[in-house]
């Protein structure tokens, strides 16, 4: 029984991982691709690890999977945030379809505060 | 109690629990090494976990944190179906853009958790934070409004209330 549930969870995980990869190919620019990559891949990997926990129970094996889930939740959004910020700072444009970019409008202001910080 | 000592005690207990969970203890030597390593970690990096005093009672904070986790997972599942729908749809009905939202949170840990939650929930990704003005720049895959008050309401507010209880 637990094996069946575990395998179903792993299959759901793989399906969402696949959708994330599909999004990575289909969506236009780096920011949209990050959206697909972080959300779907985080959820998919969590599903796979959850399946492992269900199949193994709370042995040391299952607990390692649990710690894996915690670290994925902590690390994936942080990495996406870092990549998005770096991309914007190195002037990679948003896709033409985009409607608004408040960050670009405020950028000079942010740069000034950064300079002040460096001087201090 | 001084806050650094408190932080060290929490780190020590946490590290020891993780050690006991990861190793199937068969021998007293394994437990001894676990205690030794936990002490080493505590003295190297113990003071960084808790840096500011919290106003709420720990039990109340813990309960709110549980509520927050459930809300977070619900939002995350919704986010995944939304992105999956967008990706499968043959026309790609997206309308991306970067918007600003305001936040009332003040503690570093609270803002970090808010930013991470926003990244993992429907169609939004935190790009940068303006710490002086308490504003977050969010890449939104389906922009419905560019007005700062409306975006705040739509993106930030659902987490903010619980996070205030937990981290402030």
C-alpha cells in the first residue's frame, strides 16, 4: 500500500518536473523561464522526495529526504531571486510582450543608494 | 538571558536532533561524536540564528507557523497548476512585467520568508528588495494592475498577517 502511494507521488513529481522543463523551453525571456523553473521544479522534486519518505518511512533514509525537502524550499527561491536580480543588473531586457517594468524606472535611485553604501 | 546564548542553545539542540535522526544510533560512541560536532557547530556559528528579540510568546509563534506552512503549501499547489496551465496552453496567454509592492514587515527574517514565499506562489518572482523604503520588486507573469496599493493587496497581504505574528 505505502509502495503504491509512494510511486503515485513520484509520478506526480516527475510530471511537474516535466512541465517545468517544458516551460523552460516555451516561455519567452529569462524571468518567465525562472518562474517555470523554480515553481514546477521545486514542487516536482518535493513530490519525488515525499514519495521516497512514504516508501521508506521515518528511517534515517526517509529523514534525509525530509531534510532535502527543507533545503530545496529554502534554496530554490533564493537562487531564482539571485539569478533574476543579476540578469536585470546586467541589462538583459524583458520580453517584448511585457507591459511594465517598475524596477527599471527606479534603478538609478537604487544605484545611488548602492554607491553611498560603498562610500560609507 | 542574553540573546547570543539563547541562539547558541537553540542551535545546539537542533544540530543534535538532526544528528540523532540521521544516524541510527547503535553505540554510545556515535552519540558522543554527535555531541562533539554539535558543540563545534554551536561555537563556530551559533550566534547567527537568532539575532533579534521577538515580542510574541514562543508557543503562539509556533502555532502561527504551522498555519503559515499549510497556507503556503496550498498557495504552492495552486501556483503549480497555474504555471502548468500557462505552459501547456498553445497560445501562451502571458502578460509579464515587474511591479512594486509595499511591506510592513521590519525584521530581516520575516522579509526573507515573505520574499521566498512570493517566489513560490502563483506567477510571482521576487527580483529585488529596497530595504529603506520597504518595497519589493516582483516579476509577475500576468500583470493585472500596476498600482502599488492593488499589487500589495493581491500579492503580499495573504502572507503578511501570519508572518507578523510569527517573526515580529
